[in-house]
C-alpha cells in the first residue's frame, strides 16, 4: 500500500468549479484530512458535495469545468495527472461508490463476478462469499449467480459496497452509501464499513443526508451550502455547538419531531378505495430457480390517504410496488383502481389506467433518459399522458418545476448535469405530469437533504388535501414515515406481519421486527449523547 511522507492525506486548496454559464458550483473550497480521518460531508442537494467527491477522483460531471485550485491525495497531484496516472491512482489509492449503486454494477455480470473483478490476490469463491457475508448478503451459490436486475434495491446497494471494499486502498469515498437500506441494515453496514476502515487502516469520506449516520461515523464534519464551505471542524463541536445558522437548521430538521398526520393530514372521503389489491403472489426466476418473494399480500388505500410500507431490505416492498404498476406480472392476485380492475401487465393497460398510478422510483438517475433534456422528458410525459398541445404542455412543465421547487433554468440540462436531489425532484414532477390518482413513492426522499425533504413532503401533503391524491410510501427512514403516513404495514419476507394506524403501531408495536426497526431509529442528539458518554 502506498504511503505518504506528509501527515495530511488529502489537501484541497482554493478549488473552484463552474458550469457552462460561468456559475460557480464550488467556490474556492479548501480542506485537509489526515490519515485515519473520517470526514462527513453534509449539505443540501446541489450544494456541491458530489462535485467535491468526484474532484478527488480527478473527474467532474459533463458541463462542469475546473477553473482554479488543486487537489493532492497521498502526494499525488490529482487534477494534473495524465490518464494513465489517473487509472493507476483510482485502482490503488482511492475507491468510490456513488449515490447510484446500479451504475456501479455491470448489468450482465453475476454477483460473484462483480466483487471478484476488483479483488487482488486470492479471488476464490470463499473470499467472494466472505465479502458478501460481511455486508449482510447471502453467500449461497444461488445468490452468487444472480444478476443485478434479480436483486432488491437494498441488495444492489450492498453488493456495490462489497465491491467498493474489495480493492486495497488508502481512501474510501462513499456518496450516500446507505440511502436504499432499512435502518437495521444501515446500522449493520456502517458498522462493517467502520470495521473494515479500521482493519485496513484507511481514511473515509462519507457524503450523506443522514445526519444521524454521519454523527455516528465521522470524527470531522464539513458543511456545504450553495458551493461554499460554511463550517468544518470536529464532529463533536459541529454537531453539539454549531457556529453557522445553516448547520443549526440542518440539525433542527434532522431532530425535529414529526407531526401526527392522522390529525393534520388529508381528509379521507368515504367511498371506493383508490387502490385495492388482493392476494398478490409474485416470484422471480425460472424453473427450479423460481423464488416466490411475495405471499398473499392485501392492500387498501383510501382517497387522500398515505399508507407507508416498511420492512427490511429485500422484504419485497419494491416487488409489491412493481406488481401494482404492472411492471412485474404477479403469479396470482388482482389490482384495482377506484374499483376498476387493472391488467397484470402495464402494456395491456389503457392510457387512462397507466395515468391513474404513477411511480417515483428510488433510482432517479436510472429512470431518466440520459440523452433527453429535462424539458423534453416532462413535455413528453404531459403530452403522451394528457394529450395537451405544445403550448399548454410547456406551461404545465414550468408549473410542475415550480411545484417541486426547481428552477426553470434546469429544463435545458441533461440528467447527468443535475445533483441527485435535483434528479429526484424531476422524477416527482414527471410522475405528477400524469395527474395520477395514486402516487407510489419508493424511497422518494432518499437522495434529498432534510430541508428539501421537508418541502417535498409538504408538497405531497398539499396534493393529498387539494386533489385527494393517494400515496403508497415505501420508506426506510422512520422520520419520513412519522411525518406523512396515516397507516403503516410491515412486510417481512414477502408477508404482511403487522399493520395499523401510525400512532398506535409506533406507540405499541406488536411484532419483534417492528420493535427492532423502531429501536434503530436514533436521532442526531441521541447519537452524540452516546458518543460523549
């Protein structure tokens, strides 16, 4: 492993990055890290967190230009390195896992080969299995032979983490490493990452909207806002006695108590439920490898109601959503919207049926056409789903951008030129373009900071009140569930093991799984108190 003669592993001096219009994405950013540091980088979506992380790899998104400053990592001048030097640097010094785990995996490569590809030395099946087991994944032959599309979102994320930990390295950069994982698995994964960081003697940079996780893992914290570093220091000082007002706002939002949506949320008219699903059974695979993952699931969602579906990663939550949307044909069972039966396959549904139920996916990057500008994506959705003319469609597109708190200036950009949070809000706007009866939100705030998250949840509440929009919320963040849900169902290995009103279930959970999930939900203040003991 390469060592450096300086005590500082990472030195960033006066880094400035601009977009094509000359607007600064990062303003003269400077920071340093010592060997063994664990730096948490926090801030709102679009604040420059990922731009900073990618800069440490010697790379910037298309449309961004490095105009000033330098980056040195392990005595290597990163921004002036040749392509050959960068390849060697990225394979021996730094490992990066971005906020889109699907992009880190090769779609036609089996799970075992995804990890084996980056191993040095012993790459036997036993070593690969141990890597997967260390991040809470099965190590049996069936799982090793699966492809990424046969995994849940949480499983994809864990395979990507196992892959990122495979090479020997000096610096590990994680951009939203646990966003698609349930709270219990999230804590287990971060414990394993901490263990591997200590075992390998490497340094860590973790970009995350989860301030509770940052509080637990980081020993130093850097706060970004609109491209400026507004605060940096030790985790204890920053999280217990923040100097900047923005840091205080983030902490207040992260620790704020959620309102009781059963009191202040949308009214629920009496009549046909918006959604009725009965006896859903679903499987993956073929022949002897066919694996049943959903077992007799029933759902009802009233007009204007938000039903939250929670459970461990891999419990089948996203598969249930795919069955409702017609993206995965169930083995048996039925789905109806406002009493009207829907065909099992989306291609067999009418335009009206497809409009009635829309998805906001947990992977906005993978769901947006990378070669289509945001304006074209939204205009196409409006015109194809609602038959509006060009002028009406353009006006509606601008209205949708305003509704999800995005600047119309972003309409001319491609998805790759947006931050993760901006892409997530575009995905919400695209779903709303169809004027649906039911919105399926699969980890809808996973890529958003807590302040933007609040505005998105307020938006969903507004739509529920004004339009009677029903919501199926798939979430791992209990703060989000508490904030917006009326009822909750808990899924365990494809079965509903508990359900009820939010306040009743969270006050007195009946099942051990529900209690375990709630116990893992720890605030920033609780985490810091534990660290200070």
